[in-house]
C-alpha cells in the first residue's frame, strides 16, 4: 500500500482523493502533534490528517480539554517516513517528498 493507491476522504463533501493528492494540498502542520491540514480538491473544505512513520490517519480535532486528534480511520503505508521539525513536517515516500510548514503561530 502506498500514497498512490490509498485514499482519504473529505469530512465535508465525502469526496475521496489519493493520499498523494491530499499531501499535495496540505497547507499547514502542527509538528509537535504530527498533524497536517489539507484543502479538499472538490469543495475546498479543510481536513486534517495525522501522519506517522508507516501510516496516515483521517480524523478531526477536538479541543476539550486540550487539543487532540480523534481518529476515524488509519491507513498503513509502505515506505512512508515523517520527520517533524520546529518549522514543519517533512514527508518522504517512494520518490516523492513534501514539506508542510507549521501553522503560523504554532496553534
């Protein structure tokens, strides 16, 4: 399983896109939590993913009593590597690379 043959969905319109397209559409990250946000390619809704070595998870943020990520579905991915830094998250898989910058203000 890889980013080209696995899919994640939009929580607003239920449109599905391959993981690679979701990573292409990422615009913000929370490196200390391994969370990223992407815009749906269909409706422009904002969706969040948790990225970990070997897996990506669909879900949503819950803010009480502290921010946490509620996982709806986890997808295992072969050769999927994450590196979190103060300024964002780097993702590496196959021959593809992404850098998703930290959300301004770190919130």
